[in-house]
C-alpha cells in the first residue's frame, strides 16, 4: 500500500512539473487554437464563459494522474484561476500532454464549476506523438474526436451536456488508455 501511495504521488508530481511553466501568452495561443479547431470555435460566441488549460500533463502505468493549471474567462475577461487534477485506474500506459477547454452554457453551469465539481468518467484513447483518437462517456455526456496536432487540430462535440462542453487538443506523447477516471477542478476568483 505504501508503494502504491508513493507511486500515485510521483505520477501527480511529474504531471504537475510539466504544467507549472504556463506563460500569459500560452493562454492566448491556446484560445486561438480552439477558435480555429472545428466545432469548438462555435462555442466562443454563445457560451457564458470558459476555463482554458494550455497544458495538462498525464502519465500512467495502470494507475495514472494528470494535472494542469488554467484560467477562467467570462464576458471576455479573466475572472479567476483553476486547477484540474485527475486520477485514473485501468488499462493504461504512457504519457501525454494536451490542452483542454471547458465551456459554460450559462451562469448556472459556471456556478456549478466554480463550486468544485467532481466527475466520474470512462474513456478509451490512443495517442501517438501528436495524433490522437478518443472516445469518452461520462457524467458530461459522450463524445469522440480526432486530432492531428496543434496546427491542424479538429474538435468534435455533441453540444452541451448539463451546461458544459469539453474539448481537448493533443500536444504530444505516447499513451494507450481504457480506464475509469475522476477529474476534480478547483476555482479561485480574482
């Protein structure tokens, strides 16, 4: 049990080291990527707000962890900061980096996010360098997508589910995963 605890702590620490150095330009660059990436671009005009994570680092050997820092925007203004951490258990091996954006359909969805939401999900994905294919079913709905890399990324969505829509763009890595995972988000208003 002690080994397992140290292993998980090591994975989360490794993941956090990859995402600590986030510059202000990284946020603007990531937002521009999502504006140019398929369906996610449509949400910028209608969403109440969004949380953007320029880099989330993920690593796993059966047990995995992921961590990333982000910013929350509403009305075009930076209104708070957020952190995402994830723990997964299942058939998984490798590491990857990705960018993520969570759109809030309305103020109620934003308040739910800001209050600290916990999500259980099941996912299957394969990532090789910067090409990826994935499928996901969770409390936020079902989705599938493919990404060829940062410059030619595309996003796919079935729209909002319970007031939120989530998109990711793979940055790179080598990972195979079929797991049950839980994501937690923290929020600190400015």
